[in-house]
C-alpha cells in the first residue's frame, strides 16, 4: 500500500473529518472510498466513450434512457429520444 500526502484548506479538512465521523470511518478510509468512486466513474465514462465512438447515437440514447429510468425509479424526467433530437433543428 502507498502513502499519499495531500494539502487541503483547513475548512475542507474539518469538513472531511466531520463527514468521516458521520459515517463512522476514518478520514483515510473516506479518502479511499472517494478515490474508488472517482476511478469507477472515470472508468465508466471511458468505456462509454469508447463504445459511443463505435456505436450509433440512437443506441446510445436508448441506453441512457434505461439508466434514467433505473435511477429515477421510472418516474423521472425523460430524455429526448434520438428522433426528437434530430427533429429539433427542423
């Protein structure tokens, strides 16, 4: 395992300590979790962009609609479909 030293403003450090305390974990564990989340999001975006470059906009919008429905419980705002986006400039 590696050691990383970071410099944070005092108020940010205090907020991080409070957040860690609220989650009943150490600041070290909180930073580890935040790094994991950031890397996971980056990996997902990288995979999405690679697939989008090879795929079609229509298929990509369909996948995003599925994600919207899953995260919004199906009741959230709907993304405009590929057909609606193509017709928007008409």
